């Protein structure tokens, strides 16, 4: 299978989905509250998204 941009995007989406669900399940088990687990998962995913974007921008400065 050729590793195209479309495949890379699909892999990124599937990886992020797996991460979101594993975080949700783990925090639900630890807290015992699905509501709190959902809020924590949303917060963690949001922070991770921003941090990844900033990480990419820093790397772009060094590679361009």
C-alpha cells in the first residue's frame, strides 16, 4: 500500500480517536464519573492539540 497524504490523514485520525477513547476510559475508571472523564478528556485533547501545533511551528523555524 502506498503511503499517500490521504492514508497519512486517515492514520492520524484513527490514532487520535484511539487516544481520545483510551483517555476517556482510563479517566472514567480512575474517577468513577463519566461526566468528569469526558471533561478531562476534552481538556487533555485540547491542550495536546495546541501543544502539538506549537511544537510544529517551532520545528518549522529550524527546518525552513
